[in-house]
């Protein structure tokens, strides 16, 4: 059918041949059904275009959300900054010793007045609420609570996205993420701050989940890696570092970063449609038809055979004849799927624990917190983008092994440096190794995200990504506690844990996860089960 300009709805006027919403069963023995037994939605993209102007627009809008989500999630790098401080007064006006740096008590008297050196840093909740000495655990607890919020946000977004749709869920989570990021700047106590940050984490987790899966459901197999790897998390952190350096006030940084994503909300409403895959799996063919015509008009291509869409959906929904809703238990429905799900969750867990653990220690490295954050951001950008070419050229499994060798090598090197007690002589080297290792972890996290989107069928894809994201949040919850081990014992202990996580994750992926490079996305659980294990 030749393309033509249409009017009458946002997507273009629906012709008389428009598919009706229809869940009626189709005869398995019919000629038309037999002809599409091995067909997939990607075949329609051969006509519509695998990555045309329509997909590019959707991808750009949702990728720009990375600037907002990363700024919201990583605010703690600056809001939890601990500057050099001294004790000015002890309780009951007890006499102070000559050296009062980091002095919490003296001769049984507790310090009650602190002076913070903000020459090369910024105000933080530490300086405003005096979260030092006996309250020094509060910032790490706050990060853990934030990750608890992200945990439940990922879980909720998975259910909502597969129940009411990707777009509605995204708009709701993104809007409240920005609101909570703005409101946290008015916190008048560490308790209020922690509660609001937990809510911010909840909405950030849901936004991240949908922004990753939605663009992938519109593109062909060869573009999935590009969409998954071309992220702007590093740029978002760099922008936040610039704002923090300019304002030198964590509250102002929160206000500015909260406004970054505001222009994207109307863009999502106008130009980002609901997932065609999700609509067809729900039997809402009329809406799917309108979006497909919109895609064809934007990409300047022909409208494909829309009846084929209904037949493919009917094939993929065969096990859903009773319209059963899927849940997280479906991720463990078979032995193979259960093993793959456990490994996916562990991958996300390990990458998150290492990344957030290292990020929470930026202020302890050689150099200022601003320099460390910016250097880490700009090094991570090419590292993430390189996955686009490496993963497509060598496949997911071998690429994962290659990138994970970087943090394994760096963490082991740091442990050796610490064991030789040479840390004071090679402070810059240690910092460089840690930042480089973290960049490798971020690349592996990207690959784990690709696996999550490609292993699972459409009917449980958001649940699968949500499960992986929940694993990451568990890692984020314990990450501050792993970092704390370096304070209460010896400084290299966290890096021993990081090395173990990196090595074990690599072994699991190489042994049990299948290669998914350039293979069609599975739409039904049956198709996913019939795919090879490795």
C-alpha cells in the first residue's frame, strides 16, 4: 500500500482496512496461520524501516531522559560530601587539645560545634545537619534507603508497564521523579531528606526501566545494541558536577537538575507512542494500526500487511488464551528460564554494587570530588559507546568477558597495592585504576541490560528488566555498607569484594547465558523456551 498523508488523528486517519481490536481465536490449521508460524514482528520492520526517522525521534527523546534520571539518582555524590572539619567546642566547655581535626570526643566530652572547610568543595547535608561522628552512618543509610526505593520502583514499573502500558507508566514515574528531586532541596532535616530521596529512588527506578525497554521494542535486531549502549548517564553526571561546582550548594544543584527533564514530558506526550508490540499482545490492533501508519508516514515507507500483525500476535499469544496476566513467577517458569533469570539478576547486582560503592567513595580519592566525578563521567562515555561496536562484532558473551577483564585487573591491582602498603606513594595510580575499573563495570552493566531485553519474551520483557533492575537495587542497597568496610577495617577490603563479584559474574555469564546477538526478539514464552541455551 503506498504511503499517503492522512489526517484525523495524531497518527493519521485510520482507513477502512484498519484492524479491529479482536481477541478471537484463529484456526491453527488455516493456510494464513500456517504461513506465519516462523514470522516475527521484525518482518514488518523490513517494510517500515528498522531505524528510520520515527525510531530515531523516539530514541533521542527517551535517551535524553538519561540526563534527568542520572542527575536524580547520583545527587548523593555531592549532597553527601564530607569536607575536612575540626571540632570548635566540646560539651560542657571542656578543654580542647591542640589537634582538633576530625575530633569527635576528648576526655569523655563530646564535640558539639564543628567547623567545615568548604574552600574546594560545597555545602552538603553533612555540613548542614552535622552528620559526623556518631551520625556519620546517616549518609550511607540514606543511599541504601534510596536504593530500596529504586528496588520497589523497578518492581512496580514492570507490573504497570505490562498491565496499563509503557507510555502511561513512563509519564507518571518521570513526572514524580522530577517533583521529588525538586522538593528534596527544601529538606530541613536529614530525616525528611532521607524520606524524599527514597521516593526519588522509587520514581527513578521506574523511569530508567521504561526508558530502556521502550525504544528497543520499535527497532530491528541490528539496532538494539546501539539503542541499549548509546546512553547519556556519563554526560548527566558531568552536567551535575558542573552545576555543583558552579553553585557550591547541594540544594541549588537539586533544583537545577530537577528541571532538566521538564521539556521532555510534552515531547513524550506528543511524539512517543505506546509500544506496538505491547498493543498487539493485548489485542488492541486498532491502536497498533494507527501507530504503524504513523511510523510509515514518518519514515516515508509503505504500510505493511496489517493482517500479518494480527496473525503474528495470535501466534505469540497462544498460551494466553485465557488472558492470564503474567507475573514475576513467570521468570522462573522453566529450569532454563530460572537459571537465566538468576544470572541476569546477579549481573545487575554485581555491576550496581561495584559502581555505587565506588561512586560513594569519590571524595576519598586523590583529587577533588568535582574532578573525580567529571573524569569518571567522560571516561565512561566512550567506554559505554564502544559496546555498540564490540558487542555487535564479537557477540554479547565474548564482549562481556572482555569488558569484565578491565575491572577484574584493576581491582586485583588495587588489592596488591594495598597489600604491599604502597598506597601513600601511588595515590593517583590507585585513583586511576579504580575509575578505569568502574568504567569497565558500566560497560558490563550495559551488556547485562541488553541481555535482559533480548532473552525475555515480549509478554514478560519489562518484568525481566524489572527483575534485573531489582537485583541492581539490592546491590545499590549494600554498596554503601561494602564501602563502609574500608573504614572500619582496612581500606582494600571493598576492592577484594569487588574483585570477587566481577570474577564470579563473568564465570556465570560465560557458562550459562546464550548468545542473543542479531537474533529476533521473542514475543511468546513458547518461542523463548525453544531458543537455544548457549
